[in-house]
């Protein structure tokens, strides 16, 4: 399968995706948050998911950890910690790409064939929209180059038309 066909963008809630894995835009402490994080915790079962996250304890920015999916359709939840935007001169792009790549590695290691991502760091962490999309798409493509034939389908779930249009533009350009 061509790598291009492995990446898509849907207007959907990440909690409704029928993928093997959904990715939570997490914080280093793995606490329930707002936005995507809050929606995932609510849909998965807050207490069960928080207990699993508490057992792990911490995740560094630019990395990811995995828990069961609990009440979600997804078998697993990957908790990816993207960077807070601080102007772009503090390694934010490398950290953001690292969060995506580690998420894909965890999916691959757990024999998953599909993964649903939010646009990590583009919400309250303030990462500029086009830069966030560019880093996300590049990280996925680099993972596919490093793992040819892995066959993992990537779905980006967004709810906003403007964010979706920006993603489709970057996907077509990159």
C-alpha cells in the first residue's frame, strides 16, 4: 500500500474512531485534562484510565506511553506529550515529531494496524496550526520510511473545518 494512502484526515471525534489505538494529547503527569484529553478520559472511563496513568506516573515531553482503551472502541490509548509552544527556538518541532513517532512505534510494537491522532500541541499548548500539521505529517512519513510495510493506517480526527482544511493543505503539499 502506498504511504500516501495510509494517512487521512476525518471530521470526527477521536473518541468515536474505530481504530486499534487512539492517541491522547497528554501532559507529563498523565492527568486528566480538558479538550481532547478530557474527552478521552470521559469516554474511556475516567477512574479506570486515571488509575492506569497513575501506575505509569510520568511521560517526558516528546515521548508517549500506552494504556488499555477501557470503554473506548480502541484497544489501546497512547498518551503522547507534545511540547508547549515557546516561539519555535526551543526544540519544539523535534519534540512534537518525537511524540508522533513514539506513538506509532507503540502501535507497531503492539501489533496494531490503525491509529487515530488528534493534532497534538495545537490546542492549549499553542503550537501554530500549519507548523503542527507539518510536524505531524512529516513524523508519520518518516516512520513509514523507517518501517516499510508496517501497514499502519493513520487517521487524524478533527472537529473544526478550518483545522481540517489546513491539514488537507499540508498533506497535499508535503
